[in-house]
């Protein structure tokens, strides 16, 4: 299990894309959706989680596209799916250059949980 102190440290040291994502989803947060940053779920710490919607949002930098990164992400996604979570992935570039598109995709994912 990851330590809460590690999750706290990661929240304090967010990447620019993670900080931007937090800003992008502000309207959903003020509408009553509760998001957690650097949230521990089982043995993993996920970038963002909306537990009420069973959604995890991953903001992926370059390391996620190496063979090792892909293997880790595949295992994490399988673990989370087994616990009822859907993982939505965005690249750092998506978050930094297409905030409207990211905001829209987050909304689609949230609405799909209430269908």
C-alpha cells in the first residue's frame, strides 16, 4: 500500500500538466463532483480520482510511452478496472494545449456514469 505521506508529497510536487488539469475541472468540482489529487487506491497512487463516479484520470508524460511505462500502466489499469474504476488518460500535451477538449471529455465521462 502506498503511504499517505507519499501521496501528500506528490500533491505538493504536481507537474504543470497536473496543476492545469485541476484548474480545467474546477467547474465540475463546483458542481458537486468530488475529485482527489494523487489519490491512493490499493497499491497505486492515481493522478486524479472521482470515487463517486468510479473514474480515474491519468495525466501521462513521456515516461508512460516507454515499454516499461506501458507495462506499469497496463497492470495499474487492470487492477483499477477490477475494482470498478474506468481509467481516462490524457497526455501532458492534451492538457496543456487543448483544455476545452479535456474539459469536454471529462464531462462525457462523468455523464456516462449517470446513464
